[in-house]
């Protein structure tokens, strides 16, 4: 989009572009999402930025009305397989907070200087600024949804010091941490108390077929680590999470009709979630893993527009606009399900998975780590080979993995069949253009063949 097209999107408050770009108003010093309901500023006063971090770096603060820091992630970073897309996925997963820019660069296979240069050139902000913007959003969520002390929130959000935390919050929100906490939205469960977890709204753009996603997660639920409870239309998905600093239990509620946000065209909505973490520093990583599992950063407009042009898919897209392709929180899980089924995975979890210190109902274990599966001898040969490759670093399936390298390495694993490799690529890597063996597809389905196959699967026209 050129800047005139972006301004038209702002003028029409088009929610399709929330997260795709941000606009800032020079006369007010504020930056917003495109669907912000405030009076549209004059064109000459507007500047555009590809990321919230770039707007913050230029001295603009976040709008308190539209909360631009809370928009869904740009769908571009999901689709792109280049170094910038991979870097954005890793930064969202908290790699810079945990490992620094040097750790990010090492995962990408570039020097820190090259990563800094490429991100700054394309996004207007380097990895430190991008991570800082994410820390500020995490801090706001904790301030407004928990009773944690401000000092605890500073370190939980990833800041190196309370002074850095205070300075960043003032710059981004033009308010002190205490003022940000006092400005929490009224109504409902405003604060998390001991034992209730952290309440969250996981934003998405456009329509969202929650029933189809919950149906699939219920069919695939592995005993001991997952469960789906409640009646259709009001179900809750719960699961355990293995995280960098500890463990977590996540609960995500189904909404038959997603709530609308803002007044813009094609508004999105959100899924209500609640996180119980043994270490609050894992909040950012846990949120991103849930977003990948529920495919919340997809662009349903681009996907549906391409697929509905095909006569075979058009009625399926019309019946289920905004259908998502669920991902995974652990790269081993989709492979294990494909090879063993949910019941077989449940037995594997009981045998090799780590038991929670405090089980929560039917949730008793974490899914086994790669090293545990590689050493136990309980997994079938393809899964054991995959576990060994992940454990020794020969294969990477994290958010920043090179999809081309991963595809070649999966094919080279002993006993790995093409169908299981396709499942791993689609679910663990979030590759939007995977075509399983045996499915015939025209080139017109590219680059959304994963979603085309998902439509066929949900409609019962294609095997899993």
C-alpha cells in the first residue's frame, strides 16, 4: 500500500489493516491503529509506520482510546519466510528478552549487525526497540489485570531495571505505571487475585470460526495435557505449557460470535483467555504460543479472497469465512498425534512426560521434551529420530526456523513419511502453503494451500 491508500484506510476506519501498519499524528504526538474511532486527522499531519516500535522510536505515544499496542500481530510476519519475518516471530516469542540480540542473530544465522541493519531498514526499528515495545505492552497487561507489585511487574515484563521500566511506560503511554493501572477498563473481573490467573483478550482480525477450531482441538486432545469441556458454543480449551522459566496452564473460551472492537469496517474480535504461570516472566512467550495454536495472526481477508475465486472452494469459504488452521505450542505434538493418535500420545505423556508439581484436574503432565523421548525408547522410530534431531540442534522447528531447511531436514529423517512431514510443517512451523501428499490443488490456491486443505478437511471432503 502507498501512503494515500493507507490514509483512505484510516479515513474509513478499516479494521482489516490493524497491525499491518500504524499512523501517527504530528500535532498530538499520538499514534493509533487504522480503525481508531477518533476524529480522522488531516492528511498533512499524518505519518505512517510499519510497527508500533517505529512510531515509539520517533517519539509518539500510544493512543489511550484505540490501544494500538493490543492489535493482532501483522499477518505478514506469519507468511514471510525471509530473515525479517523469522526475526519478528522470534522477537514475539521473547528471544531478545531471554538471549539478547546476539542470541537472536545466532538463531537466524546472521551477525547482530546484519540483523540490526535489515530490521531497521524495513521496519524503522531494530530488535531492541521492537522488544521494548513488546515489553511495554506486557507491562500494561500486568498492570491492568493483576495485583502484582510494580517492581515485580518490571522484571516479569522483561525490563532490566525498575528505572528502565518506569521510563519506558512514561514514554509509550504518557503516564506513570500507577496511572496506567488506575486507567484499567471498568466492568467484569478487572484484577487477577491469587490463584485466579491472568485474564487476557487474545485479539484477532476479521471473522473467526471458533467452533471449527474447538471441534478440531477436542478431537485431537491428548489426555493429561489437554481437555475441552462445556457444551458447544460455550466450551473451554485447557492445556499445560512448558515455558522457558517454568510451566503454565492456559484456558481459552469459545465464543459462538466474536465480539466486535471499534467502529471500523471489518472489525475483529478476541478470545477470552486465562493464564496460570509459575513464573510471570513467561507471559509473553505463553501468549505467543496460544496465538500460534489458535492462528490468531492470520489475515482472513487475503486468504478468503484468494480461495473463494476457486469454484470448488467458494461455497466452503462462504460457509465458514475466516476459517483458521490451528498450529501447535510444541513442535513434537503434531508429529506424535499424526503417528500415534491422541490415545497413543496420552500413553506417551504418562510414560515420558514430566508430572506437574500441582496437577489441575485432568491436566497432570507436560508433553515430553525431545531429549526425554529420544532417550526413552518408547516412541516409534520416526518420532524418536525427530526427537533426537531436535534435542541435538540438527533440526529446528521454532518460530524463527528456516522453513526450507526444515523441510529438507524432515525429509531426511529415517522413517519420516511425507504426510507426517506435511503435518509438522503446517502445525509446528505455521507454514501457510503446505499441500499434503495425495491432495490435488491448482496453483491458484497458493500461497494459502494450508487453509484450502483445512476447508476441505472441515467440510469432510479430504482426509486429515
